[in-house]
C-alpha cells in the first residue's frame, strides 16, 4: 500500500468534508454515483504528493 502524503490542516478538513458527503450520498442507495467526490479527494491527494516531492528536493 502506498504511503499517504502529509496533508495540511485545510486539506484534511476538505477530505473529511468530502468523505462525509460521500457517506450521506451512500445512504440514498447503492446505485448513487460517488465518482465526482472521489475524484476531488484524489486531486487533493495528488496535489499533496506533488508538494511533498517538491519540498523533498
């Protein structure tokens, strides 16, 4: 399993909010699309990974 990049406090809050929205949507049923929210979380993690790589140089 890949190691998660270090997140800022704002990024942690955004991921927590998006996760809560995914949970709320999943209560509506199992056929609800969560792809848009998952892409937003992935984008936040990708940005954090890029920042960590730039800081390591």
